[in-house]
């Protein structure tokens, strides 16, 4: 066997070993959560109710005023559901990235630095978050929105695989935004205020069509904090036939670029990390 | 039991004032950082205002109009720091997890009054260092003047004081539930979500469907945000304050009763 064939084999073995370890850590995380079954069930029900009440606020506005900037209630429901699914995927696998502040404040990140894995890979599986409530709510709204639009002939069944693609690329974009925001914590330690703006406020904004906002804000939500790529841009093509099929390669490229930039920023931030512990 | 405890409150006024002022003083150490957080809160408020501005371009916004809805969101966003963003379960869930709750119950002070006094200090701090800056930032960002030239502010602030007390009572009841569930953060978040809907944070209550309006008015939530905001906008009847007073009385009794029940339920966790 030549040296050039040995190298990929070694990389493949390392990746397989890591995936095995990741699955084991996820199983452990689920098992620890299931020690408190009542809490898990109550948390899931309440999470679904919280999500439902948030959608009700949007639905009530639509019921009162009809279409929003030409977007029907089903289309807005679709925007809401895609954002819910993408966010659920991101937080299911990357919840600890969102909670990096506690690691920085308590000095717990030091422990992760001693592990024989990249810090990000040992951080992520520490909490595999089962977000059953969000899945139930997202599914219910998506079925309702799809039912309405399929019934009126606005979309075809092709919209389903296209939407799955948008949800996946959207999750990557949200993860990249979350990772870049968390990385700022290597300088500022506290990141909750920044997360309020780049994650919470931005995701809330993207539940409505971006044309509702001033131009500068719409532009910001498509570039600097690109939550508009999660649901608004794909919806323009999938639901309204605007733009073109090139939206999908664009989404994939944007998601890859966002992830790459966030990872590079993370690596740079890690090199500047100073422990806060005593 | 309840009347005995009521007597106990009267004798401890100085203690409760000390607890409130300590909670206030603890927070003031971080006022620089908290003032920065206000920027994030104002961004949220600005975003909600933008949604109404966008809607106002195509639709008439009823009795409020676009300016009225901007005033509405400005006041509700600033008031959240008094009526909604209180300590999760007044810190009881944490006490349950560490076992501290058993010591708290042994103190010669009623648990409800003790925690309510501490939270009152916290809310007073949040009002001064969060609500007022957020209100001013939003007025500036949206180019507004105080509604009715500020003449309605005293009455609105009186309603907001009642709202703060209601939020303390609800927080206490959520905290007490941790004795049965060990974890009540979901109830805390659930309460905030319901409040956004039923207290009229984003949508005035008269625009809700009738069935939801009926549910809202059967709860204390409208008196926590909607009533103070209506008084601020000069659209509310001062008699709304009677509703606030009635709910304050009812929830106080429920909190005292709940404390009586929870005393029989304490299990010390950990070891």
C-alpha cells in the first residue's frame, strides 16, 4: 500500500471513531435526561405551548389585517415553521455552543482543552437536546400551511424536498451565526446580550416577510446576520415562484461559506482564550 | 395561620426594607453591564415597532393609528422589566435543588414576604436602570414624545406598581411548583409566553379573538401590561386599578395558602 492511500484510510478511521464516540455521548446525554421523565414530558408540552402562543401572535395579526405585504396566512405559517425546524436542528446538536457563556464564566472550558479532541467536538455532544415540543408545533403548522397551499394549487409536492433542503441549509446558517456569536465570548466573556440581537431578535424578525422592515434592516438580515437565508429567500422561490432554481445552490454555498467563516473565527478566538477560573 | 403571618409582616417592615435595599444594592454593582443590555432590549422593541410600522403602511391600525401603536410598543417593551422579567421562581427552584429551602422555611420570617421583599428590590433596580433607559432609547429611536405629554404617566406608574406585585406573586407560585417538579424553568418560560399573548404585549387585547379575550380577562395578565398601557395612552378608565387591586388580593391569599401546603411537602435534595 502506498503512502497516498494510507493517509485517507487513516482520516476515515479517525472520522468513524469520532462518529462512534459522538453517538455514544448522545446516548449518554439522552439517558441522563430520561432520569427525570416527568420533567421531560412537562418541558416538551410547555415548549409546544410556548411555540403555539408565539405563532398565535403572528396568526392573530394576520386574522386582523389579512395578508401582510401580499403574504397570505399560509405563507407566513410556512416562514414560521421553516424557522422553527431549522432552529430546532441547530439547538438539538449545538445547544452547548449557545450556552458557551457559562463555560467561560465558570472556567469549565479549561477541562475541554485537556481532552484529545477539538474543543468544539467535545463541547457539542455534552448536551443533546431533545426538542419534542418544537418538533410537534413545527410539524402541525407545516402540515396546515402545506395543506392550504397544496389545496389551492399554489405549490406542488416538489415543495416538500425543496423545503427539507432549505431547513437543512438554514440549520447550518443558524449554527454558524450561533458559533460566531459565541466566539465573541473569548474577548467579552458575557455574550447573552449579543445573542439577544443576533439570534433571538433576528429569528423573531424572520418570522415575517423581510419587505415589512426598512431596507437597511432587511439588508442586514440577508447579509451580516443572514437569517433571511433560512426561510425568506427559499420561500420566495418555493412558494411564490420568484428568483429561480439557482436559489438552492446559492443557499448551499452561503451555508458552507457562513460555516467556514464561523469556524475560522472560532479557531482564531480559541487562540485568544484566557481562562477566567482562579 | 394566615392572620398570624399577617401580624408577622407588620413587625418586620424594617427587615423587608433591608432585604429589598440589599437586592437593589447587589444589582447596582453591575449597572454598567446592565445598561448595555438595555440596547438589546431596545432593539427587540424597535423590531416590534417596525412590524407595526410595516403593517400601518397597508392597513389602518384602528383606534391607535401608527403613532399610537409605536407608543403602545414603547411602553410595553419598557414595562416588561417590571412585569415580566423577574427572577425565575423568585429563586425557589435553586433553593430546592441545593436544600436551602429547608433553612429558608425555618427562618422567623414568612417565606413569601421574605422573597417578595427581595424581588421588590430587584424590580425597583430594573425599573430605574432598565425600564427607564429602554423607554427613553425607544422614544428617541422612533422620534416620539411621551404620550399625552406625560400627564398620564403617574396613573400608569401606579398601575405598573400593582403589575410588579402581581408578577412577584406569579413568580412565587411558579417557584413553589419546584417542590413537586424539582424544575420549574419551563413554567417560567411558559408564563412569559402566555403573558406576551394575554397581557397584550404585542397586540392590544381588543384585537384578539373574542374567546381569547374572555380567557385573558378571566386572568390577572391584562392588569400586568394592557391596563397600565391603556392608562399611559389616555385610553383607559382609572377604574382598571380596582381590577389590579382585586387580583393583588386574590394572588396574595393564594400565595399564603400555597406556602401552607408546601410546608408539608419539603424534601431535602442532594447529600
